[in-house]
C-alpha cells in the first residue's frame, strides 16, 4: 500500500459489484462466482469449476472523486506445464464508460495444468497483490474496474483517496448471455475486449456473462441459473463445446436443447431469447470430436479426431448442430414469438476467417473478438434486431 495518501477503505460488497451471481466469503476476502452455490455443487469437473470462478464480465462499479485507487486481490494464475506462462491478467478501469487505465497484479496462486487431457493440476499458493490506478481525472465520476476475465480473483480490499458511494442506477437493460470459451474471452487482450463486453458497452446494457471455457454443455444447472437470474435480454451460444467434447449424439442433443429452453422460459416466458449457433471453425465443421491438443511445433493448436463417416450414426459436427438448431427454433417460434435464431457464421464466417484466422484453430484473436462484437451489435442490438430498443 502506498503511504502518500490518506486512504479510505471501502468494503467490497454486493452493492458495488456487477456481473456476478454469487459471492463466496474466503479467508482473505470475497470470491465472485458466475454460478450460484446450488449449481456449483452439481459441477462434475474441475474445468467448469475453474471457469465459472474466473470473473469474465464481473466489475466493481462506484462513484467517487478519487484520483488514486488501489484494489488488493489474490489472483490464481493458470499455466500449462511445458509452455510459457501467460501474461498477468489485466484490470480495466473505465471512467464514465471510457477505458482510462489498466493494471496487473503479479504473484498470487499458480495453478499448473500437468495434463491437458485429464486436467490434472498442481496448486502453489502465493501472496496478495495490488492493482493501482493513479492520475485519474479529478471531480465526481462513475468508475468501473473490470476484473481479469481469465484469472480467478479474490477481492481483498478497495482503497481510495476520496469517499466511494454506490453508482446511481442508469436503468440499463440486463443482458444475460451463455456460451463457450469464446464468449468467456479466450485470446481476448483484456476484460473489456471480450466480444460480449465490447457488444454490451457499445449497446449500453448491463452484461452478465455466463460464458464458460469448455462448459457450454446444456447442463440443467446452468439452465436453472438462467431461469432464476434477472434478465431483460437472453442469448445462448450453443454447440461448439458439445461437439469438441463429443458429449452427445443427435438423439440426446435435440431434447437437451428443448429442455434448456423450456427451463429458461419457466422464469422468462416472454423475454427476447436468442439462440446463436457456432461461429465458423474449420476443424469441426464436418469432423466430429473429441477435440484434442496438437502440440507439434511448440505452439498449442487443436484438432478434431472423430470420423466424419459416423455423422450418419448421429455423431455431431458444427454443420449438424446448425441444421438442428435451425429446425428447433423454427418449430418453437410457432408458440414463442420472442424466440430468435442467428447463424454464428454471420458473426464470424469464411471472409472473417480469411482476414483473422483462428490462431489455435478454435479461438479468435483480439481482432476476431472485435469483429464478432461488431457483427453482433449490428445484427442483434441494431435496428430490426431482436435486442433493439423496443423490440420484443
């Protein structure tokens, strides 16, 4: 902690946090979660347990005159054995909606994935660190601190050189989104540069991002979470994880989609609900999973390992998924006029792939995230879109 200021410490409580669905008290502070405790007790694997605790879209929001802000956190870094450690997660600070400063927190816990197939890991505990933002504009302002989208982050202390008060309610619509690692933010440069964050900031909506790396598998506990969460707009990006995990055949996929939608509609019977199929991913367009890491050349890439001939027996590919989602949504819209469908290739298709190839064959780079956000904003939040102001 820097000693040059008369610091005011403000408790980090739910009133100044947004984008989370639960808070867990820890020995040091608070751990934001994007799934509630009841759902977390049903999580079957460590991958989803880690992903939901990574605070993609979670941010502190408050009003203050402070020109210097410090946030103590305990991050948990994730590294893969045999590969260089990734850069420290970025904290984005926005003033009156504009990205104004960034910081990182070195140290913290280190979680080393020792086997990418079994997801076994080793955890080495580390110290609390500080994200420091200085030289901020004087005067009253609304401040948002977006937490790293790819690091589990325990919140320990918030210090400022002026009082903090709750930000006024702007009356924005709440957008509840569920998707895979691309929605989570894989390969995005910083937390407000994931495609859902970019789209939300531009559209002026409050994002609750339930994008889970490897975890968009039509789990009933996720559907119940979305049923019970407040939302004015809901979107589901379905398919890529089901294919690359080789988790289902077509016979199981179809009723699982219906059940997921039925559950959401129990809590949100008329809310605009958008089903989005997978973006273009050439390695899985017509080849079933499972998806496996390809370590040749020292750069992590992925390859599909299924047999395309088995599509006739119900093995899933992205094209099979898109055809079935189109059919399901068309069938359901007869009774549900607020249900909509978007082909993910309209967000990122062949021309986008030619311009911004997928670095690891699955996840877009930062420019790809911007392209997806641009297209989503135009097609979904724009005039005539299902989430346009006044639509639904």
